[in-house]
C-alpha cells in the first residue's frame, strides 16, 4: 500500500504538467479579421485550452507564404481565390469552408472635405474641384478588400480620375492607417476595422453598397501540415459561437 501511494505521488506532477500544456497552432489570417480574432482568442483558450497564434497580412501574400513553406496550419482568408489556389497546389487539405461575409466601408478623417454619408459618388465633385489629395485602398493585387475597392470605384467611373491620388496599403489594416494620416481625404477599408479605437476617434464611415463589387466571401482551410489541434480550431471557427463573434465585428454569417 505504501509503495503504491509513493508511486502515485511521484506520477502526480507529471500528470499535472501534461494537463497544463497549452497548444499553440500558428494561424495565418487576413488583416481585416484582427479585431474579431483578438476577441475570439480569449474564448477559444477558455473553452478548448488552445491558444492560437495569429499572423496577419493580405490574404494573397499569406497564401503565397504557405505555398513557399511557411509553417501555418490554417489560413483564414478574406476571399475564396487564395484558398482555391492553395487547394489546387496541394497545399491545403481541401477546398475549405466559407465562414463569414465582409463589407467595404468608406472612411474619412475629421476635417476631410469628403462626407462619408454622401457616399462614394461625392468624390466626383471633389475631384473636379481638386479637393482630393490622397485616397487609400489596399493593394488590389494581393488584398481582397483592395480588389473590392477597385471594383467599386470602377463601377462609379471614379477609378481613372482617382488613380493618381491613390495610396496603396500592403493590406487593409495598413490602408486604414493611410486613410487616417494628415492630408488624406479618406479611403475604402473593411467594416470589420471600423470599431477599432483609432478609427472611431479619427473619423466617420458609411457602408459601400455591396452591389458595387463582388461579394467578400471569407473562406478558411487547413493546410497540409495542420495538426489535430488545428482541426479542432477549425471546428470552433465554424460554430455558431464564432459566428456571433464575427457578427459583432461587422462580418455576416454566410
């Protein structure tokens, strides 16, 4: 009896150590998702014991990094084509799942001649009067919100007149920073970023009609190096609880 008790006491610290191990998969995520994922991460850790690490950037750039061997276990993209390319190249387990729908917003800093409430069309008279100095969007070649911004501007025949004044962010978060800088008239950014303290304090925004651009369908997929832990994380991101978190940040359920 004494021997069994001693063996149990010796084994107890090891069992406790195993229970305290926190799994930390590395996840690539579109920059537009950062506010939502910061909230989600707290819930994920409390409910699953998983403490995901997120690396943010433009969806196209993140997909390229994964194709080149970056050790990400999942990609949460702001589009579908980035996931599609990974799947076609054998870099993703499957075609993934749509988990949210994004919206584009027109932002203007306080003091700008542009009133977001007047919509994108208000840029026409401002451009004619020479009152637009710089206007920020994300890079259309790599960022889904940048592609949507270009489509919206072309839909209203603003692209060519505005192009010499465009400032391109590497991703949508950087485009939002550029839209806030001194001398900028504003920019087209993700609705999911509009509740961040910096943007709320510096200006106002309005929604861009979804009819002006292709849908911003956000798709996620596990990469070929994904662990069982990442698969559990994917299930959480597809849950109603995750949808509620995304909804609080302007990302609609698919």
